[in-house]
């Protein structure tokens, strides 16, 4: 399944197209050994409260979201192999995006997102 994720305040797309990983195997594989995400694409992990960067070949931005799609935490340019997020008790999902996306879109904790199935 694919979704579009936008900011609730102005409808600015954060990910025009994000693949949903909502099974154990989908979340386990994530982006490991995958090619870099193209601009506008992402991976939505659900449920998810933390991420690691083992077996990753490129940096990514990560946004942790509560069940109501409110931004709980942001991580900028997590490094391949050694990057690690903290654990976020309030998070229900994690959105992985190309590095630099969060700064370019002005995403900060507390923002509200919307999700649309494609």
C-alpha cells in the first residue's frame, strides 16, 4: 500500500508517495540494502517507536508520529550503519525520508500531518 503524507496546516506534501511497512517482515527489512529514496518518496513504518541504521547505505531523515499523526520527534540525516534514534513512547509510526527533507519542508515537533491512501 502507498500513501501521501502532507502537513495539515497547508497541505504541503512531505512524501508524495510513501510505502507502508505494516508487517513484521516489511518493518524488519525497511530500507536495509535498498537504493536511496528518490525525492518525494518515503517509507512509513507502523507500529514503530525507534529505528536503527544497520545495513543502510545512505542517510535518511526520520519523523516519529503519534497515532493522530502529530509529529513527536525529528531526526536529521541519520548516518548509515551507525545512526540510531531514541525510543519514543508516544510514537505509533515512523516516516523515513530522503536526507534534507525535514529542513526543506520546515517540519518540527508538534506539527500535524494528514495521510491519504493512493
